[in-house]
C-alpha cells in the first residue's frame, strides 16, 4: 500500500508516478471522497465533544437538584446527539471502507531510476554473462531431451490431473532434487540466509499483505468456497508474512530468509503461451529469497539479492542476462525489478528465470511490519525485497538445453556433480556414465 499521507497531500504527484506504469484512476472521485471523509471526521469529533459536555451537564443537574424540566430537555438533546452520532459513524465507516478497498487497488510507486516504457520490449539490458553455446547440430529443446532420456512425461501427468503438469522420473527427478539442494546450500552456507520451512497454504490476509489480493485473484487456486485458504503462488507470500505484525529491533535487521516450496498458479490469461514443456506450468518448484531491511539499505539490498540469484547461474555455467524492467513491465507491488533471463538454445532466446524486486514499504504497510532502534522510539516501516534463486524447472530445462551434445548426452556442471553421485553426464538411455 502506498503512503496514504502522500496520496492525501500530493495527489498530483501520485497520479503522475502511476501514469508511468500506464495506470490511471478517477482522481476527482478520490478527492471528493477524501473531502467527504474529512468533513465527517470533523463532525464526529464535534458530536463526541457535545455528548461529553452534555453528559457532564446532566450530572451537574442531577447532583445539584436542578429542575426536572431542565433535566428532561438536556436528556432529549443528548438523545438527538447520540442518534446523529450513530448515523455519522455509519457514514464514516462506509466511506473509510470504500477508501480502504480503493487503496488496495493502487500499485506501488515507481522508483526514479526505473526507465519509462510500456512493456517488456522496452526493458533495459544491464549486462550479459557467459556466451550461448554454439552447436554443430540442431539443438533440441528440453522436451525432446526429456523424451530421449525417457524421464519427462507430460501425457502421464495429463491423465493424472490435466494440462500443464509433468511427471519427472529417474535421473531428471534426481536432477530436480539436486538443483533444489544445491541452491539451498549455496544460499545458506555462502550467502548467509536462514533456511525456513513454511506452509504451502495461506489465508486471505497473507495474500493481501504481499499484494496478490485483490489484484491477482484469478491467478490463485482457492482450495474451496468456504475455507479462507489458498495454495501459494510463490514462497514470497508465507515467508514475507513472517514479518507481519512484528516490530524488529535494529540489531535483527537485515533479516534474510530462503525457502524451497512448490508453487501453484492458474496461469489465467496465458492460454496459448508456452503450452509445450516446463516453462509455464500450474505446479512448479522454486527457491525463494526474502530480505527484510531498513529503508536506507534497501537499494543496496536489491543489488545484493540479485547478485545472489546470479551466483547460481554462474556456478551452473549457464549464460544469462540481467534486465532492468521498465515502468510498464514492473510488477504491481514492486518499485524496481531486475529480471534474470537464461539462454535457452531450444527456443533460441533468453527466458526469465528469476525476478528480483524491491517493494520498499509497500508490503510493510499492508503487513504492519516495522522496526525501531530503541524500545522508546516510534516504529518505522521496514522495506521488503524478494527474488527467485531460482525457478527450478526452468533451471533444469536450461541445463538440459545448454549442456547437450549431438548424441543426447548432458554434461553436469562440476559443482553440481556431488549432488548426483559425482556423475559427469546424463545419457540418453536414462542412465549415467
């Protein structure tokens, strides 16, 4: 949630910033509602003052033995005040509820360093690392390689549940598990994150807190119509909610958490896109990094978090590039985002494998997540950040495609080999050599 004081006091600045995203709203409606809210608030305060004064007058009349006519008149006046107070309170609650719902529809403000742009075609390439492999044969995509290995089955998954799921077997199931363990070990041992295990179901408040609701409800899987439980779309939701309703001491920050979870997304609006393979599925694995820090360190924290995600790609010897998203492509809750895009020879293009975002105090305001230096100091909002490090299925696909040879053998990066029994290759018959 953006700063409501800024919205109230400098509406034109908010309107101009959100316009950079291509987002607009009826500012005249908001100004009218806000003015009405202020009028009602002033009236409420005046009515409460009148009621308090009237109660004192009634007490004085009773204790002083005043005339009954004067007491009756004052009691009647108090009754009218109470009635008007009730009506005004109801109007005030209604308009506050409408404004609260409106605030939840507003995306985060864009950071000044983010370039203007309409969509992904106007994102800025920051750097490239590694060279795409040059094959003297037609590069296979990961689906064809999975078929050669006889360890990737989409038809079997479709019989179990439907489209956009996969069954991994044998060496590919082991490779997925190896990648998860490899990523988790690097982030814990080398980067200093605290490993956390979190629920894969969350409630509505948790999704509102991180910005998935109400904006992205169509993307979520709600488990039934009565329970307030949703399958998580990303570990960002439960992990960031570890900061909810907390006041951190300065010595506790920065807080860095890492978690591996499955993720569940309906992929509403993506029909016809990436129907083939593991790029866009309803269920997928991801290792997620979350940082909670103070406002003065969040800019540097984004660079560090992005570097930690990049470290996995470097260690796996996968070519990639870093993209700074333009204003029109930056996510709803983010103020600034870097995407890491890995090279996929089977598609002959770079594809997103991680998004690393700084939300500043946007999520913290929804979560009531704060920090302070000393117990007597007024709490301030923390800044939250998160990034995938990495999306496991896409990493698996990238490994298969970038490290294939003409015979279908897949070379394993040296640092990953201990997680696969020190085998140097996966081979087409599903075994290893």
